[in-house]
């Protein structure tokens, strides 16, 4: 389309490709010939940006396919925008302060070393070694990786930490690291155990329970971060838009009050499955028994 091909030509193509990837629609699919497409593009006809399911991506897409090449961004500017969008997608909705810090220290990174993450976000934590082991075990890092500087945490994994344990500012006075450590130290905490794994783990026990993390699926993580599992049922500890917790029983919402996340979970257990006892033997127990202990392989199959 024209004789001069520049970076801005490729930027235009990139914008169209982004739209196609996220909409799964072929652009200009109602036109029959290459000549028809060329005339449509030169005439300013563009795909419908509102069909892109990610609203935060739409401004970048439309900038890329501006009519005048000089009005389109460079690829460096495109990359900067994508980095901003990535942080805003994974962190900003759950903790704006955490997002600001990631943009300040890790702007161009999809993942960072666990050592760097702890330094930026948990520099004041007095239990750094325990916290390091808990986070590593939550995301399935192998024991040998924990002792290298290359052990990494992705922005998506950090987002899950925020959704599970509260924002970086903490929950009702407790900081994020306090929430992580206080819950991981409980005998009933089984991390990212699946529903099937929980049922198998509880199969031979009496009226007992364990608590596991929602890893996503039919219910978003931030909407129901914890699940209380017994042999008979799985109770989602849900979080409302106002930040208050509740669970559902007999199709009714049961509010759960508590000063800490521990209070919220234990109150849910007492109300939702009275008489149940904690299963115990948490896979995280060794971390809190011996500071020199390795992380445990959480393979329940």
C-alpha cells in the first residue's frame, strides 16, 4: 500500500495482528480482493476496536493503525505501552501500590528473582527465610532452585499472592507477609491442592477439614481466595466488592466477620462444618519447625 515501507508500516500490521489475536476474527473478512482491502485501509476503514475483549489494549491498537504513519508509535513505545498494560492487568486491580512498585523497579520484566521481589516488597519482614520458602513452595519451585539466585516469580504469580492473601497494604492491619506466614503456618493449610487431591487426602479420615487456595477456573481467585474442604463438600470463602468475606450455604450468603484472615477462615469452618477438626500434617509445617529445612515437594498425586 504505497511504495515506502518503514517501521510505521510494521507497526500498523502489528496493531491489526493484535486485534486479530484477541478477537479471533479475520480483519476485513467481508472484502473479497486485496485491492478492496487496500482501498478500505487507505480510506480509513478499521476493524471495530470495541470487539477486543481487553479494554486496556484498545488505545494501543488504535494508535498503531492511525491513518498518518507519523502519528503511529515506534516499536519501543509499543513495548513500553505493553509493559504498562501487563502491570495494570495483573496488579493494579488488586493493589495499586504493588503495581506502582513493579513499574518502578521491574518495568520491563515479566518475572523477577525471588530475592529481588523480597527486597522490594518485603524488605521489612523479619521472617524473610520462611517467607522465601513459603512463596517458593506455593508455586512449585524445586528445593534445588531455592538456593540459587535464578529462582524466579512471574508477575502472574505475584498477582495470585495479592489475590489470595490481600493487597500489599494488608488486610485490616495485617501486612501481606504477615497474612502469608500466619496462614501457611496453620496445620490445616494445604496450599494449591486441587479439589480431587483434597478429596483423596481426606478420604480415610473422619470429620476433618483442610484449607486450600483457589487457583482459578469457574470462580475468579480474588472473588473466592480460599476453599474449606471436607469429605462431603467444598466451601468457598468468598470476598465481596466491599472487601468483606462470606460463604454460601443453602443458597444464602453467610457473612464472616474477623480481624484477620485466620479469623475469617476459622469462623467459616465453625459455621460451615461444625464439629470438624483440622486434618493436620500440612505440607508447609517443616518450614516453621526448622529454619534450615528445605521446601517440600507438594505433589499430591
